[in-house]
C-alpha cells in the first residue's frame, strides 16, 4: 500500500504547488494553465484524446513486436556465429546513436507520402530495436560456465547450446531490454508523428501540434498527461510479463 501511496502523494503535492503558483503569480493561462484547467480540457477532450492515444499505442505495440522479433532472431544468429556478431555490432551501434528526427524525412519519402503509418512504424522499430538486441546478446553470453562445460562434455552443437542453454539464460536480460524498448517505441512513434506533420496519422502528437498551433496549452498538457499514463501502463504490463518470465526462468 505504501508503495502505491508514495508516488500518488508526491504527485498530489506537485499538482497542488503548481495550482497555487499559477493562481498566486497570475501567469497567463495560455502560457501555463493551472492543473484544474488542464483537467477540464482533458475531460472535455476525452472523446478525441482516447482514439488518438489508441492510434499511438497501437503503432508503438506493433513496432515493439516487430523490433523484438527481429532483435531476437538476429541475436540468435549472432550467438551461432561470433564473426557475424563482429560484423553486426558496429552497424547496430551506428543506428542507435543516429537521431530518429534525422532519418525521419528519409523514411517518410521511402514509405510514401500517402502512407505515413508505415513510416511511423518503421521509425518506432528503428528506435526500439537496439536495446532489445543488446539485452538479448548480453543474455546469451550469461549462461553458467559450468553448464557450458557440461554441454561441451556431451558434444552439444551450436544450435542446441543456444536454444537449450543460452536462450533460457537470456530471459531476464531480454525482458529488461523489452521494457526499455517499449518506452523508446512510444517515443519513436510520437517523434515520427511529429515528423509526418500532417493529419494522416492522428495520434497524440497530432493533437499536441493542433493544440499548439491554436495556443491551447491546456489541451497540449492534457495530451502529454495521457501520453505519460499510457507509458506507465505499458511499463506496468511489461513488469507483470517480466515476473511471469522470471518465474519460468527460475523453474528452468
């Protein structure tokens, strides 16, 4: 109970300080609206914000699934061939440090102006791929050395070693990579929606852009709040999945 009340109490304290500061200083509402005004904007805009949030979330989840499948497959191939790992690592690192906003215009052109959804998914996959791949590769290397020697003793092949020993050992690292990748997939989807810059992808980024153009700061903050709640919900869901995966892993 205390673990749940502590963040809630801190949030209420910060919101109260924000409300008091706005009312005492008389700051213009278009510059910084009080939380009460943001709550009203969120309540009135809920019929629009919920579908927009679902559009962004569905894109992020699809991107996360594609990134996880591709990263795990590539990690298994890398586990089978050290030479392939040395070849792939620099390229994966280069993709990781390349800002998504820098490649977004190029991806949008390749995907086609009429298909911005493809570009949004591709950019979200690009952002989420590396942490999942890195976690899987690190996990594949973390197998118990004694079990590695046991597999040597029984003459296990590379594929048997990877699938029966290293892959189960990689579960905790893979789940941690998934949690990081999920947050990055949401960020990538939102940034890609901003880069698309049109109403073709009507996610939360479009709502923020539309509200900003009209100086409706309360709507902007309401959309950001929905985005934060969505991120927390996805993280909580993955933590539950992680606990289930770790129970299976410890049983193995």
